């Protein structure tokens, strides 16, 4: 299990969790109920944490979360099936509907 994201904003952490779960990356949340312990714990220790269950998914999870932080400025990508150029915001090739290979996008 590895920590991939933490924030004082619970909405952002839950959105990140949903993003990863939709990409078939299993996650778990820690410190869900630690907010009541502020005072006993430091504020940072009570932030909600998003962990992935399988270490093998760590790189892909970080790539997906980095994409969200960068927003729509992403560079175009080439489909590894049909070699079609696609806009950076597309998750699937517009021509053949192949899923984007996010491991290639990280370069």
C-alpha cells in the first residue's frame, strides 16, 4: 500500500479517489474521522489520505493525478493502435476508441 494523495480539502481527496477507482485502481482512505482529534493531533496529521492498495498501480495513479493537476494544457498524444493524433484531453482515441496508454504519456 502506498500513499498517493493527501489534502485538507476532503472533496479533492474524494474526487481523486473516484478518478482512480474509475481507472480500476483500488484505493482506501485513511484519517476519515481524524478531524475530531485536531488539538490532540497536529492539523496535518488529520488530513484525509488516499492510499492505493497495490504498489504496482502507484506509477499509473500518480500519472492520472498529475494529469488532473495540470488541467487541459496537456500535449496531444498518439494512439498506439492506429497512430492517430489525439488532443491531450482525450482519454480514448477518437478514431479507433482504444484507451489511452497513460504510461506512455508520462514521458
